[in-house]
């Protein structure tokens, strides 16, 4: 089914990890990879047994960004707006799929994340990285602007000054710098990354997935809402959460002084 991704299933199918698997190009992105990533998120988001999705890279890099050879051979040379078509047809649908996914989507950055590769990592619900990893908004180095949600998320994550600085210069920042700036969630030593990341993924996979999904939805809507609108949304989504099986299990476990066994429903 997948030719550019390697899929691993863990925890009896609750956790699905997609690995970018083109080590020769440091896991660059092309049309097929982008389409397969969208399919992976779409199907995992709707598969009942899946509780958590993750994206990582094989080899020395997480993702080196758009494969330029693929981009320039995207269509007939006589056609116009080639790059715009790639953004509209491949990148934007993937960005929206991750944002709207009903399951948590976590990026595991195992090496350099550059350009669209950096944004692929940063648009996930949260990002874990190795100490040796780095991030670069390298779009400017070839005369482009940040895409893959970059112009939306970078100012919100960093503020205007830092977003402009990183986007204008394409500066490489270490994983620790990215964490200090609030770009990513956590950093682990290269040696302990797999163990620590898997521990977090396992925890997320066993939590009440419905509540996580509704939290994600509420956070996403907050960017366009007033306080009053957001409070109304909280009431609506809180009721939806309270009608879930996981809520009843959580209350029962609390009253019975036992560990809850959530099913993600």
C-alpha cells in the first residue's frame, strides 16, 4: 500500500508510526510521500483501534524538505503556477489532515528537519527530538516563503520577532534551542531517544483519546474566537466529552481507587 513510507504498528495496533524512508535524499518530500502521509493520517484518524499516530524518519535525517527535482518535474513546462499547484494539491491537504485528525499526531525528529521538513515536524500536535537534531526554515535560501503551514504557525508559536528572524535568515537552531523557544515539546539524548519517545507514545496511546481529540479541536478553534465564543465552545465540547465511555470509566476508576482502562471511545 505504501511505497515511500514504512509503517510500524505497536501496542496491538493502538500506536501507528510512519517512517519517511528515502535515506538517499535524507527523506525529502515528493508528491507520492505527501499523498501517502495524508492517507496514513486520514485512515489512522478514522480507525477505531488506533489511539495515536506518529511520524519519523529513517537514517540520519528526519526530513530535508521538498525534493526540488520532483517539484520542477511536476508538470508540463508550458503550464503555469507549478509551485502553487504543489502547495494546493499536496501540502495544504496534509496540513489540514494533521490539524483535523481525531487522534493525536506526534513527530519524532531523529535528525535534521529542514524547510518543509521542519514544518512537517512542527505542525504535529507536539514534537519530540534528539539532541543532535536541528531545525531550519530554509525556504529563504532558495527564494521561497515558509509553507506547510509555516506562515500560520510560526508567528503563533514564536511571536513576530522570532518568526521573522528564523524565516528571513533560515538560521539553523538546535533541538534544545527549539524547545527553549517553545517550538517543540521535548528533547532527549540520541542514545535514549527511542526509549523515552516510546514511553510517551505508549502513555498517549492509553489515555482517553476522545478527550484528547476534543481538546485539540478546542485549541484549534481558539485562534479565531473571542473569550466568550471560546467559553461557549468549552461548554459544548465538555458535554460531548462527558458523554464518552472514557469519562464514565475515569469516574468509576477514581471512585474505585483503581487505574482506569480507557478504550478511546
